[in-house]
C-alpha cells in the first residue's frame, strides 16, 4: 500500500477505524496518534513564542519527525538500506543522504 493510498483512505475513513494510523498509548492508557502529538507539540511551541517572530517551522517539524523515523526504520530492517528505502518509499540514494544528514550512517 502506498503512502498516497493511505492518505486517500485517511480522508474517507474515520480516524478511530483506521488500523494504519501511527499511535501510542499515553500514561493514562489512552490511545494517542502521532497527528495528535504533533498538534499538541505545535500548540505548545506557538504558546511559548508569545508573539515572537519565527521562521522555518516546516523544516523544524520535518527534522523532529524524520530523524526518529529513519532511526526506527533502520532498526526494524536491521540496517538493510534496500529494505528501508522500499519501506519508506524513497530512492536508496535519497535514504543514504538523509541518514548522513542526521548522523545515522
């Protein structure tokens, strides 16, 4: 299943029924999605800014999510870059570039 297929399914399927959703269980035993966590983190981040100017929020969020994503996929695939690139839907060269960028290679 491609990321595009999942994204399209997510638009038509309620989140509670989506078995492909990235989620975890918090300290209270409640299920929390990655989307929920990002939303809370951004609300907290903007609240702490207190009106101060900020730039490159998109890059900030990507780097915060991308590094642990790559790290966990590499662990899952036992550092097999070919399997990891297929799993992520990335070209193997792009994966290597990103691994170097985050000091994971």
